């Protein structure tokens, strides 16, 4: 009987401890945060810079105070971008064809032209952790496949999509059209 009581107490203590650990690891709802590039190389520097700026704006909208100095921010947001060619697609463009002329009127006729364009898979991953602690408190990612597009607009869309569910964690990358 005493062993049964001890096992129940141990189970309750473990449950309380796991509950406290889950609460301690909850993503922050506000505070100071610095946005940096994730460690590692070989990424597109231009896209990385634009993605950091877009993530900074999105985190500001979430209520964080943005600091440029990572040594004084309570939290660090690491941003990683990847861009890779995943195939080609046919894009239809309108070109100018012959013109119909008569009675002083010149009417150009258009014709469709097909062009092969490279399709790119672009992904942004964001991880938030406490300064000085490697344990990730929150992570999110967003991905899209598109022909070459304006990097600034695309980075902003992907950053907002990755942070859309914050503070909830979505285990897979959010796909945007």
C-alpha cells in the first residue's frame, strides 16, 4: 500500500515537472529581440538580407521591440533562406505581330509567345531562442515555388506566412501560392 502511494506521488511530481517545463519553454509574447542570419553559408545574400528585414517588420507587428544589438536583446530570431531551381515552366507573353493598316489607322495585332522560365523553390525558416541559450522556443517556415519574382515582396510574404500562427508552432512549412 505504501508503495502504491509513493508511485502516485512520483507520477504527480513528474506531471507537475513536465507541466512546468512546458510552461518555461513557451514562446515569448513580447520583449526585445534581435534578428540575425542563421549560421551557415552558401545562401543568397541579397535574399537573406531582405528576409531579415521582412522578419524584423513582422516581429515588430507581433509586439516585439527590435534591437540591432544581439548582445542586449532578450531573444534572438535566426532567419535562414534557401532558393533552388526545381524545373522550368512555359510562360506566355504577348509580343507584337504584324499590323493591319488602312484608311490612316494602324492596328497592331498581338500574338502569344511562349518562353521557358526557371521555377524556383524559395523557403524561409525562422527560429527564436533566448540569448545565450541554444534551445529553440519557437520555429516556423514558409515555402513557395514560383518563376523569378521580386525578392523583397516574396520575402515579406514568406516571413508573414511563417509568423502567421505565432505563437503556435506549425510542424511543417506553410506553403503559399
